[in-house]
C-alpha cells in the first residue's frame, strides 16, 4: 500500500532514529542520559493536577467540548487575562483567542487552512519541525530562510527574493527560538510588521518559550507591536510553562479572521479539548505563578552546569538567554561527521543522547541540541562522559 506523496516528501524524523539507538543502548544495560526531546521532566503544579481530578468527576465534562460552553468561555477569558497581565495586550476572548489541542496541532492546521499548491510558506531554518512539516503536509511550497549565528539567528527578510515574497502567504517565526535559544527584541517585531504589512503575508509567531528566560531578558509578544494584529497571530502553550506537555493544551491569539478560518478548519477534524483539561488549564493560568519562577531557576541551574561544563572540557558553547535548549556546534574534532553521525556516536559510545541539528532542517547541519530535561547531577555525569570521549579521540 503506497502512502500519499505528501508523506513521502516529509523529511526523515530523526528522533525516531535516535529513539531506536537509545532503545538498543538501554537493552545493553546503558543508563542513557537523555537530552534529546524537549519534554519537561517535572510534573504540572499540584493545584492544577488537583483541578483536573475534580473536573474529571463532573459528568458534563465527559461530553464533547463546545465553543459556547461555560468551561470553554472561562478558559478563553483566562487566556485573555493572562495575555493582558503578561504582555499588556488586550484580546477579545470570543474572537481573538482560540484554544488548541497543543500548539503543534494549531500550527499544522494553519498551513492546511491557508496554503494552496502554489503558495509559499517562508520558514526560517533551523526551526521547530512542525513549522516546515505542516507546510509539506498541507501541500504548500516550503522555502527555508537561512538563519546563522552571525545574524543572531534572525531571518534577513530583505534578502528573500522578490518573486518568492510575491508568492508567499505565510511566514513562521518563533522567539525565544527552538532549537537555537536565540531571542529577539521588540524592534525586530516592529521590522517584521513593517515588512509584512501590505504584502498579504500572514505572520505566525510561536511564543512557546516566553516564560523560560534568564539573566533579566524579557520576551516580547509579537502582538505588542502596533499593526501586528492586522497581519498576524501568536501561538502559545501550557506545555513548557506549566509542565503540561502530555496534557495537550495550547492556544493561538490575534487576528480574528485568521482564527475564524483556523477554527473552521479544526471543526472538520477535531472536537476540541477534554473539558477537564480546559478547567485545569484555567487554574494554571489564573493561579499562583511562582511555580514558573521555580522552573526557570531550575533550568538556569541546569543551563549553567551544562554550558560551563562543556566549556571547561574544551567544547565551546554559548549560554542561551531563553528556552531550555543549548545549541552548539559539533566539536572541531568531529567536524567531519554529520550531525546525525555525531549524535549516533554520542549514544553508542557514551550513552548520552542529543538531538542532531538536521532534525530542525537543513541549516541545522553541523550542530546539536541539548534539552535541559535531565537533573543537574546527571548533567555533571554526562560532562564527565563527554570529556572522556573528547580525550579518547585526541
Ligand atoms: C517552538 C515550539 N512550538 C510548539 C511546540 C509544541 O508545543 P505543544 O506541546 O503545545 O504542541 C514546541 C514543543 O517543543 C516548540 O518547541
């Protein structure tokens, strides 16, 4: 049975390969230190788990979710309030807020909602995979916009050829950025709005990591810029700020027309979010936020342990100002290897798993990503193992 061409066009999912290597290493009895996936290792806040349990006992919550239900309305209001408090952005909870079954779902469906076969989507590379995979699945034309450390991993919009811009209908952006940990300031967003206005290009900004910031950096919202709401939307999620990755709840805010079209697309394929999860999400957004500060402290400690550790053994690596990722070039000694070959060697030789940069697109070649989802003591053990590997090969 032949799968559809759109599936054949998708790049190899490199995590599957790394997962298989991890599985084999574990079978050999290796205790794999896993920096591969960005899946938080700590639980959601206790009061949020408690709310989920209570809400799961309510019979009405077991029915299909409906946009005009009370639970649904309360969640949209909580999202709007949270946005106002955090970013001073005022949103209409009924038209400018759309909850999602995780932001990944919404990002994929956005491409499906807008791209015809001759429409281009501009995706900075490297990127979080659904930004480009969603375009391919929808049958649109994917154009990678290269990002380099020299430009602070910001796309150079002026360098995109005019003919490409003319055919472009969508651009995906995401700061703080996965996988590079790069950040931007509000001036960059002002430039984006200026560039996109009048071009009929939807700007989809993914703000997943706005809470995971260090060293005094504050992540702006794209919607803080005047005119942004006319051309764009912003995705967010509870997966990272509240350790609710497996719960599948995120949201998108901004341009009401775009949200209506996205909602229409979704109405043909899903029935919304389990209402008990919506109630718990409302509790997370409205409840005490010191949980988030504690998580940031923990990630900072891990970031410092990893980056200081890598630098101390000669693997030159920069500290990111945000996200729980560390993006670093393959050590010079191994520069003849591809990112996948190097990541494979790490698992096979020392039982340390990282994500190969090419899992995030072609411009990720030569790099690997560490996700800070292992405790500090295990990070230190990993540094010891990496040190041995680097010395062995000297
Ligand atoms: C940039 C970015 N966007 C979206 C997501 C997906 O988040 P969710 O769990 O809400 O689908 C992730 C998850 O790692 C991410 O890194």
